[in-house]
C-alpha cells in the first residue's frame, strides 16, 4: 500500500518484504532457552530460498540473531544462505519463524554444528577483492588484491555491519561517489562499515567527511575500518540520528538505505545539502523507484541521473 505525500514525506508499506535497513541494521540476540554449546563450535543454519526472497530471508536470519551470513550456493532461481549462530536452537523454531514470512513450501532448511575454525574460514572465504568503477578496489584486510595497479585500495573488514562493496547498492554508491565527489564536504548517512566515507576520504584527501549511524555496532566496525585505511583523522564519525547533527551544509549527501527510509529523510537531507549540492541515494528496489522520485519532487529535488544494478537502483538528485 502506498501512502500519500505529506510535508515532503511518503509513507511506503511493503508487504511480504523485510523492512531491515541495510546500513542501519538492528541486530537481535537469540532466545536463551536453548543451551549454548560452548566457544569451540557454532551452529550453521542453511536456508535455500527463491532468488527474489534473498533479502527478506537474510533480514529474518539477522533478526533471529545470526552473527554472519554467507552465500553457499546460487542458481538463477535459487540461493542457499549459510547463517551462523553462537547458540543452539531447534529446527522447528526456525521453520515457524521463517514460514511466517515465506510460507512452508518456499524454503528448505537444515541446522548443523560447525567447529569455530571452520566457521571463521568459511566466513572469510565469502569476501573477495572487487574492482569498482575506474579508480576503486575493495578488499578485506586478509585477502588483498595482487593486481590493481593505479586503483585506490579500500580495506573493509565487515564485522557485524553491512557494506563490503559486493552488494549492488554499495557498488552503485561507490561508483557515483567516484564520479561526482571531487572535494569539499560529504555526509554519509547510515555509514555501516564506513566504506562510503572511507572511499570519499581516500578519493579526495583533505576534504571534510562526516559519517553517521544509529547502530553502535556499526560505529565500532566503521571506526576499526577507518583505522585500517589510515583515515581516522579525516572522518568525523558520529553515533545518532541525522536530526541531531549540528546545522551545516554538505556538497554531497550519500545514503545507502531503503526506499521508505530515504523518503522519510528527504526533508532532513534538504536541510543539510548546499544549494549546488547533490544527493546520492541507493538501496532502492526498482519497483519503489517511482515513489522515491515522487517524494523528491515534492521536496523540490530533481533526479538528474538514475543508475541500475539488478533489482536495485540509485538516484543522483539536485535542487530543482
């Protein structure tokens, strides 16, 4: 159900789809009624779902308390996710929770114990170096690229936060930052791992970059990644809501969130964007793109460019 625009805001109700915010993910802990198995093992929940249900399934697994999710196998129609948990739970509990959103006939599930060393190795194997645009390469600190001559290296250890450079929404943002960001002041809303703020600081040394997130776990991960990349002194990292930021203007505001969250924040974006500035907005499912455009227009913004990757899109917007 799509709501009406009111005071430059558009309410979007997405039925049958997770409302998790990629860069503002709130992690929950698992019910303690089942005994833990000690520090030497983890529990691997293997979930096979239809490709279109991947985002929803991932969000459910994180809500159930997963400490990390990897893609174990994929075909054009199906994807198998591996979700790791620190505590034991029962298969029936998972099936009951997941079937509420997917339906019992739309997934298959298995649960097994995994030694800790195998968990760590499998988790790390899920991340590879990725070249993005003409100038960037993103890699975890434990697997640096052998050949990426002339590219700016961003080292990201994902931890518990979203944003490793592999997801389409992150890549759309990084590519747009490379194209539109040259120097000045940049604000990264919902920084997650800090990848977008780090890219901005590395691409335009000496510029002012502010990164903000409401999730304290994301702040910890972002702070660590900024240290790894040597840009801690170049990024002003804040925990809290955008509305709590001191009045100031930015040449670029980048937000990799969801359509509904972006729509809710457009009025606040407007208050922080310089008159000649640009918004870089991603995390938008293509089916909801028209509503984001409509909300931007209601707040006197014009979409100057649209970029697409898979089922996702990003908008570049400026004041009308």
